[in-house]
């Protein structure tokens, strides 16, 4: 099985970039349709999350429509991932329909303290780190902690591929020390703010129910006086991206790190609600987020 997984990734990284863009998006969207029909676990987990967003009054047809669209978006992200190492700077910018708030990154990096960048599993979320690497001409490291892919050979393959894009992947089980060192050297960190696989973050109110959200970005920003900037990337119908980089989050620094970081996570949750409520099909979250859903759900990647 491990050898088959490695073969699949090698094949995809080599041949997916050869697909015409329009055909590639169409094919991967059809894979999303197939996943909608066959992957009952992913569908169940997603719709449990979606219930917190839509509420109990939404008709089943709306749940089905949004779930199918989210799976299509997920698979399109894989298309972009597998071809990303071949994209030129011009092609990256061609993928962007609009970019708002780029000045917030420029102003933050000028402070010389690095950036704790946060994004959700929302739209083509990889585009934020991709755009950042291209925008700064690889003069500032862009570092992203990720769960270690198994087998290790696949993780190393993906790490090498992303390095070609100017993005440094760090395994989550080794991330703490590396992220601190990188932040102190002026790097831009790309941190997920909508899922806490370590289960160490605070439990906060999220769409009216308790959910444990990660506090890594908040802790690093508060403790080391770095700006915390959130970005949300929406995939349009033409598969180009609308990027919104928000102003640095206003953080409290009272000296009580646990209290200050919790308040920061509550502010992050409010921004997540704002974007997910507007574009629920863009939230590509197939693992249970809310505490009440975790006991009887299994994680689906």
C-alpha cells in the first residue's frame, strides 16, 4: 500500500502539470462528484460541520448541493497542488482574480518580526502561502506546519515539491521549535486556524457551540510581539481566486498568555464565522470540528 501511495504521488506530480488547465479542473471536479457518491464518511463529517453553519431549517437539498461543491473544490485543490511546482510567477498571478490587502503583508514584514499568518481550510487555501512566496521573491521564508504524511517517502516527496514553490513544510510533531526559530528570523508562518489536531487549543464559542480551535498563531504572535494576519481565499466559478488579506488582528498583551491567546482565538473564530457563513461551500473541512461531533465521528482526510 505504501509503495502504491508513493507511485500515485509521483505519477500525479509528473503528469498532472501536463493537463490543460480547463480539462484538469473538469476532471478533478468529477473526482469530487465521485467522492460525493462513494465516500459516505467524508459526506457525513462534512454535513455535521455544515449543520452548525446552516442550522436545522436548511433543506436536505441545500446540504447536498454544498457538500458536493465542497468536494469538488477539495479535488480541484489537489489539481493545483500537483501542478504547483511547475507554475511560473506569471501563472501564479494569472490564477488570482483579485488580491485585497497585500499592503498589510508589506507593512507587517517591514517591522522585522516575522508574521504569524493564519488561514482556514477555505477555498484554495494553499494560494495564500504560494502568493506570499512569490510576492516576496523568496526573500523571506514561508513556513507551513503540516501533519506528517505516511509513508515517510511521500512526505519527503511533497516537501521537496513545495520547496520548489518557495514553501517550507515542517512536520507538526517537530514544528514548535522550528516555527519559533523561523519567526524570530523574520519568516512568514502559514498556520491553520480552524482545526486543532493536537487538541491543545482553547474551547471557544463557534457558531453557537463549543469547539476546540488551535491557538498556535495567537500564542506565537502575542509572546513574540509579531503581527497576526488572517487571509481568506475564495475559489470563483472560473477557478481563479479572490484573495482577501485582512489587517493585523488587534491582540491583547496583558502578560497573561493563556487569557490573551484565548481572546485572540475568539476573535479568529468571529472572522471564520464571517467568511464561512457567506461562502459555506468554500469551507473544505471534512474532519469534525465541534466537541459534540467528535465522539461518534472518525477523521476523514
